[in-house]
């Protein structure tokens, strides 16, 4: 009689191995964009790999409950296996952003103090450059390449134990680690299943980085917990994404504005059939309406998932059946979430007015890592204050208008950069854009437009005067940028969001 799983996450995967073991779980494209080197795993094999990795973590590296297991590398099927193995042991999985520089990664390791760092071959040099107290390093293949001991006693695990430690961007200060429990990840999976309406035969194409809750927790982990197959790419590549439309005919995928733009610019975008997809989700707080319309024109509804690293992230959702009717909206709170929009005095604003989005839900983080002695650190009476601004319609639908820190207050008028960016993104010659506020002696702040020119003739001839002439009849005069700045590239996060504080510093201190 197999030992009963005390971890609720592991128990679900053990159940899947028993009830639908022959169904495909993960198809991993090891050499995307060529789509060669494919490795397929049904749920029974996935669970056998979890058992082997669990035993190696125990016997080879001595992983104990509460210990952090860090992962540095491109997306890989073993990353998901290791997460479940950590759940069985009561350990904490720490996915690292491989795009960070060594000093930035070192800062995260210093804070989290993992006992084991697992890495892939492309990041071996980076792993060797890192160090920590009692830090052991292992190539990911070592987790599975040799038989592991059997029958090792495992600790008792419960749902309130931390499982996932994900660090927020440290661009403007020290990065903070959001801690999610096993119960919170299951609550987030329930929210995701409601958001997507997973059905038998669904197949999720996952290409965004799994070191971020967007890539891991919007579709990938919830799909597996629902018994839905995941086709996993090491990283996003537009050619590989388009090839997958023919190779496996996925029904769902997740895109962000940067990956949308890469697809639109691809020479095969127009000719590739998207018929297998019943929709895609996007996970950015504000998405250019023009991008949504481009996808809708291909017959592809685009749902939206609003959330943050701290919220799980599935909090507010525009589901696929509503996508074509509420273009640009973020949707409604998921069934287990409460959402308030608070004004400057801390009271909830009236319908149609703008307020800060505050969320209370079972998929919120337990707290920040260094504040775990004070459970709920980073929350206020159980509420997470997002810093994002939104407004609610009479039917409860919420639209995100931007970050409170991004909002420009010029001469007493509130200017939301997304309104200007939505106009600029469709201007011929503009590849990318961002609008932010800079200090001004007379007006307090003024909006400034920062643009990346496209590589075509329209981009090479685009001038600041032409940009302002284009905007003038389309937005209120007080919203017109006082400057137009051209740059070679915009600083971005791992999911393609423009890092406006970093951009602001560049413009203030060129």
C-alpha cells in the first residue's frame, strides 16, 4: 500500500497518476525554436520522476522542511517536477530570474539563503560565480540521471507550509521575496480553472519564464493540477510559438505585450493558422487596445488576468466569452477574491471613479520572506494594496488605468500614461513606447513620451514634431507630452513590462 501523501499539492499529482496516468502531462520542446529534442511525460511518468527527485533531494543533498531549493535555468519539465518534490518534503522552491546579473542574483541568495542551487548547462558559469552559506550546486540532470533510494521516511506536510518563494523586481531597491503556501497555490489553481474554463482535450502552450508567477501560476501549474496537458518551451521564441500551432495544435496560451508584438512583426504571422486556439490570455496590467484588436481580427479572443507576484497572481479576470465585448477591460474578481478601489483618504471610491486596487483572497502571499516572523508582512489587515489604479463599472467590471506611481499630476490634472501610449503604439514608425512624468518647475510634473523607432522607413523618418502633430487631435491638450525622446531600447522586466522608474532615472540623469 503506497504511503499517503500529506502534501496537498503532491496528493493531487499522486491522484492524477492513479486516475489518468496514461494522459499526457508535459510535452517539453528541448530545442525550441526547432521543436526537436521533444520529451513527453504522461501523468504516471511525471509522478515517478517526482518520486525520484524527492529521494535525491533527501538522500543526496539533505533537503529538510523549510529549506530553500533554488533553480537557475531556462524553462524545463524538471522545474515543475522539482516544485512538486519540494511540496512533498515541505521545502520551498525558489525560481531565480536568469536574466539578472550575478550581483543581483547574489543579493537574492543572500536574502533567501538556499541550501541547494539547481542549474542547467547554459547557466553553469553563472552558478559557479554564486556563493552562499552551505550552498550546494547541482546540474539539473543530476536530479534524475541515477536511481534514487526508496522507502525514505518523509516529513508530515500541511497546506499552510510555504512552497514557493518568488522575488519581485529590485530595480528601485532591495528585491522582496513573496512567500506562497501550498494552500495558496491550490486556491490560485481554482481561480485559474474558473478563469480559463479548462475542458477535456485542452492543451496549454507555455513559453513565458517559469521564474515568474505569470509564467508558472496563470496557466502552467493550474493546468497540470486540472489534468490538462502543458506544451513547454524553454523560452519564448516567435518562430517556435507559430510552429507549435501546427505541431501540437494547442488550445490556450499566454502572451504579454512584448510577445504579442514579436508575433505581429514575424513574417509568418499573417499566414499561420490559429484555428486550434480557443483563446489566449494576457497577464499585463495594461495592454494596448490596438494589440487586442489585432488578435481579435484573427478571430482570437484575448482574456486578461490581472494580478501581481504577491496575489498569486489570478485576482481579476476577463474571461474569454467576455473578451470581444469588453475590449481593454480587466474583468471581474475571481470567485474567492474581494476587491476594493480605495481613494486617497482610504475610503472606497464611487462607481466610475479611480481608486487603488486592493485585494483580499486565499491565493495571496503569506507575506514577504524577511517578514515571516510577522505573518502577513506586506499586507494590511489581510489586504494587499497593489499600487495599481482602476475604476469599476455598474456591472462590477474593473478596468486598470495604470500605476499610482506612473500617474502624472500636471497642473492639478491627473494624466494616465496608458491613454497616451494606446495612441502612440499604432503610430507608423513606433516600435515601442512609454509615457512617464518628469519634474517641472511650473506644472509639478509633465508627461514625456519615450519612443523606440521601428526599423522600416516610417521609423527612420519619424520626428518629434510628427509625433506631437499626430497626438494633438486625439488627446486633450493638457495630456500632450512636453518632450518626445527617442531611445534604442526600453528597459524591461522578464515579462516585457517597461521598467518606468529605471527609465525615469535615465532621463533625469542621462
